C-alpha cells in the first residue's frame, strides 16, 4: 500500500469539499440571527450542529493523541445545552476551535510516525 497516497486521501476526506461545501465555508456567512433558530422540520440549530461537530472532532483528536483520553458521555456530552450561542464571541470561539482541531488532526495524519492502522 502507498502510505503517502493513503495519508493524502485521509486529509482530503478531513478537509471535505469534494461533492459538498467545505464545513468552514458553510460557517463563513452563517447569518447571525439564524444561529440559534430551528429551520422548519429540522431537529437542530446551526449552533447545535457546530458545537456537535466541534466536540466530536475534539474527542477524536484527543483519543488519537492520548490512549488515556476519556470521551464525554453519549449523547449528552456531544451536544450544547442551549439552542444558540450566548454571544457572537462564543460562536467565533467554537469556529476557531473547530479549525484548530482540524489542523491538529491533519498534522497527525501527515506525521509519518502516526500509525493510521492502530
């Protein structure tokens, strides 16, 4: 198996965008007044989905770096308690943390010492 090709493919999957909009692009213009509202027929708000993705990604990164990592309780530990962020700053912090953790995971995958099959 070609290790470099596998690593590139995993990174492409993490970054997304092949057939869908990239996650960060979808967040870029997300309307401030819609972040905590439910769209008709949908069970979660934009804030809840952002936080769910951030928490789940953080959990995967920590698990990948630390075999002693303890994941949050499921499912309650993977969802925010409120439908919307308390402030624009809270939304921005969550977006920044998501990007940071994505960069951390990409770094792990790029590292040839990381065993992708472990």
